[in-house]
């Protein structure tokens, strides 16, 4: 899931700049789980904006704000409220914000900062495990991602700063490569420990990413 965090309220007010009325959009998926843009946060934002003197013309929590067709359809279902608003405040990740900006000519305001693709450890606790590098190495590295878990993203580690299994950038954190080494020792023929991983070719990573499934 996309882990996001609400921007400071003052920053959101700054972005509204000149509009006296706003429409609010949230997302039922990631932003709800992160408690940054679900029903509850939309309601809190509505209260805060009303107290600050803004008119909130309406709100909508979309089932996957990154789904562009659905966003267009749902906004049309609230056409008058959207028309009455000077700006739309979107409490969803950057992908969701852009679904909204593509569906309307209204000024679109991003109320969240999108942080990373996160695994959920438990409720309210998220950890980055993958950096979406475009060419996965996990089958060579014992299922531990060096691109993400190593502070330097080293592909053939560990670096010289590893100390007794701990990372030199954070003595509390394990060195990712110490963990990968331990994991690879389980490899029956040991070949993965001997192999060299060439530098990643980030030119292979499409940007902007596009994928169309074959029919
Ligand atoms: S190597 Fe790491 S960053 Fe790249 S796709 Fe695999 S898990 Fe994600
Ligand atoms: S100590 Fe380990 S995890 Fe930390 S930067 Fe060096 S190789 Fe990466």
C-alpha cells in the first residue's frame, strides 16, 4: 500500500490561496488505512476548515482514488457541490490527487505527502520493504531487498562500516547485508553467496511507468 501522511494544516491553507469554498476528496483504501484521508480524517478536515472560515460544499471518499474512471464518475455524481467549490482538496496519495486533477479543471490541492510503498507490520505501523526498482533481485538475496533495506542500496555488500551485524548509519538497525548473508548460508550449494550482482540499469525502469496487459 502507499503510505501517506497529512501535510501541516497551515500548508494546506496556504495552497487554498484565494478560494473561500472547497470540496473534499478522500480514499477508502491506503489513505484510510494510514488514517490520512478516510471518512474520519475528511470529517476532521471539514471541521477544521469550517472553523477557519471556509465553506465546505461537500465531500466524497472514493473507493480507490487512483482509479481514474471511478474518480471521474464519482465526481460527476457530486457535480453541483464540485461546481460550487473554488478548489478541491484531495486527501489521497499523489496518484489519487492526479486522478482528480485529470477529471476536473478545478484547482486541485494535495493535502497529503506520499511517503513509500509500505508493508503493514500491525495496525498503524508501516515499513518500507520494496522501492519499486523495476528489476527484482529478491531471488538472489535471500528474500531481503538490498535496494531498500541497506541504507546505501549496495548490491554486493556489506560496506566497510558494518559493525557486528549492525548498520553504520544506524547502530540500532541490523545491517541488511549481514541478514542477507545469514539467509544465503542456508542455500544448499552456496552459489548465490559467490555470485556478483552487476550495477542496476535504471534505464530499464520506465518513467513514467506504463503497463498494458495483453488481452
Ligand atoms: S529488488 Fe527490492 S526494490 Fe527492487 S523490486 Fe525487488 S524488492 Fe523492490
Ligand atoms: S552497514 Fe550494511 S545496511 Fe548499513 S549501509 Fe553498510 S551494507 Fe548497507
